[in-house]
């Protein structure tokens, strides 16, 4: 099988999947990068992989020759995963109706009013409506809300499969991992960019209420961004500097070290969080995760009260965190189940094998495998208000 994956950038969230595919397919796998990584993400510690020898990587911005090679791969490959790319690459694939999996987070992160713009409406037609009419085109839903957004376009009905991002899964001695989490003062953690829709202040507001109510805890905040000064000012004005610490930006591997130490991970983004790979990483690190129910990965990865907690609204967020601080006896079981979710199902090894088995079935005109849950299982239509807890 000759497989090519087109995406906007190579990140540490994409690389493990690529490495697994290259291990399985060798030189029959290629990963085509369409853009260079943004400066904002470089400041957060994201690697550009410049100067590294990656045998399967093709960056079209490096040369015209690379772009021509990308065009050839778009037409010649048996299977293509198309996450991002120039319209001509997709249109050629549509004309051939060769097996193709589009790969996207939700379409209307800012709301459906975008469809009133003619340029966006045309782009949606070319990118989603036209491909969906082809028998050999399917959608890898890198958000639980992708199928709903597509339904508004009458596209890919019954052809959406659960997908996501698959950061490196780290295998731990779980006894040792949970020993790291034994602290006199509960350790809370928040990670991300300081931008409006990441909702960092929601975590700080909870910290303020917890402090006022007399709870003992320490909240560590990792990241940087345009709102940094305002967030630090909020902490100072509200006299919570004793329980909130800003740690700045750091490489992903260093973030994992803090996750390994943390008891509770706070994930506060709103619906504009397409997937949110930090949730994979925090669950892998045995954190008790508390996540906004509108985050793209949350409905796929979390079962409320079992392997983590979901919330809707600031009041429920605060109530969930106070419950956890008052019931530390539940942490270990929830953390174990979070780790097992990543260990047994939502990891790169399972995702890659399921994808190859499904693609091979389609190529052979056989009935594809049916999975009850996890990667490549059927992706149902879910609206933003799906969670009623």
C-alpha cells in the first residue's frame, strides 16, 4: 500500500503517527508538509524538525521539486490522508475517485455565520461537499463535533470516522507514576497558550474561589501568549500568588514531567479547541482531568466520573474541582482508568493498525472492520450542548 499524508505542519502531535506508519510501510509512506510552523508555537517549544533527517518527510515550501513530487503523490498513491493542501491536489484526487480520507477538526469553530461569506461557502463546497459525493472519500473526524458541522453542509453523511491526534504514548510503571503524585498539597495544572478561547482565566477564577473557601492546593500554569500580563495581573490583584505559579513556556517533554507530578489537570478551552492533544498527554500521565465538554477531544476520550470529568459552565467547573479536592480517595481509580484508555485504545499503535486494516478492506472491495469505540469507529453527530451533566 502506498500511503501519503498531507498536513499543514509537522508537530510533535503528528510525528508519532508518522513514525508508526513508516515503521509499517517503509518507503511506501510519505508525509507532506504544506506550511511552516508558526512563530507562536515555536515559542511554546514546538520543534520545526529543521535539520533532522526524516526519510518520509517532504516540505513543499523548500523547493519547486518538492511541490511537483507532492502533486505526483496526490495522484499516484493508493491511499491519501488529506488534512491540508493546495486545492489543485485535492481536485485531482476527486477526479480520480481514488481512496481518500479527509482529516479535519470542526469546521465552524467561530459559528455558522461564516457560511454567509461567499468565499468561505465556495471553499466549503470544494473541500467538503464535492469530495463527499465520491464513493471512495471518507472523513476522519479530528473533533467530536466535525460530523455535526458537516451535516450542515449535507456532506459525508454516514461516512465519518472517529479520529484525532495521537501524541507519543509513554509506558509507565504505574505504581511509580502514582508515587510521584503523592503531595501534602494537591497539585493542579493548566497548560496552553494564553489566548481568549483557551479560557485560562476560568482556571484562575476557580483558584480564587477555592482560596477564598480555604482549600489547600497549588495551581501551576504553563504557557505564554498575548494575555500573559493580564492573567498575571489578575492573580496579583486577587491575592492568589501564594497558590498560583506561572512557569512560562517549555518543551513538550518538560510539560510531561509536570503532568507526571500533577493530581488534577484543568482543560478550560471553549468550542474553538479543535482537538486538544494535551488531554491525551495528561490522561497518559495519570492525571484526573477536568475538561470543558465542548473541547473536540473530550467526548471521545472522557467518560464523566469514570476516567475523568466533564463540565459545562463555570459553576459546574468549580463544583467538580471542589468535589475532587474533597474526595482524594477517588483520584487513583480515575487516574488508572484514564491511563488505560490511552494504553488500550486511543494510542498511535491502535490508530495506525485500524486505519491500515480499514484502508486495505476498502482497496480490496471487502467489508471494512467495525469498531464499537475508539479510532476508526463510527463518529455520531454531536452538537455543542450534547453534555447535560
